[in-house]
């Protein structure tokens, strides 16, 4: 019995170290998965589109306002939100506005079918389904649930986030103009 207690006492510093290290590591993970704040530079996105071509958020810098829209074909609230995104795109596409749809789908066919069915007629659809960096972009943006979106100005700064329903067009009107 004394031998067992002595072993436990000897292991105690190691156990304390492991617990401390795990807590510190998890805290660091949480800190890196916070969404960017209004006014901060949007994290880079570099993901393949449905044809395998890499699309980068930085390609739009100094050229376009970008709605980075995280969604998935299986997400009912996302699909319900899509008509608002389509309406905003149609209204502002000739005013230097684009939508960069970031799919979190697991099924390529369902992703492509949803794009067609929901009439997401812009050309900037990307998915980490096709990427070796699965989940990294959503972590950079602190996305813990979808739908989630970020409005990025021409300078690459976040100007709004999580715009739902009519709020998207109201915000675009303020940022871009009518």
C-alpha cells in the first residue's frame, strides 16, 4: 500500500503538468478561433472553387466589397437565408459587390445541387471540402455555427457581420449606397 501511495505521489507533478498544459493549449485554441472585429483586416481565404481553382479573398482587395458567407446545403437556416443574399447580390452586383460563398458541406454533389436550386448565380463559390486545410478558414473567422457572414470593404476590413434577412440590404445601402 505504501509503495502504491509513493508511486501516486511521484506521479502527481506529472499529472499536474499535463492538466496545466492541456488547459493552456485549449485556451490558446479558443483565442485563435475568435471572429475578426469590426475594423480589423479580414483573414485571408484561399480555397478551391467547384472546378478546383483556388479563389483568394485578397483578389478582391481595392476592387470589391465582399460578403463572405459561410453556409452548407444541409443547413436549413442557411438555405432560408439564401433568398436575401441572392436579392442583395442582384441589387448591388453592379456596384462593386460580390458574394464569396464558403461551403462547409461534406458532400460535393449536394453542395453543387444547392447552388443551382437556390439560384446562387455568382461565380465565387468555394469549399474546404476540396481543401487539404479542412476547417481552417472557419476557425480563422471564429465560425462556430452557420449561417455566418462578414461584410468586407474594399480595403479588406470587416465592416459588419452576421447580417440576417433585410438587415443585409440595409447595411449594404449604408456602406455602398443605393
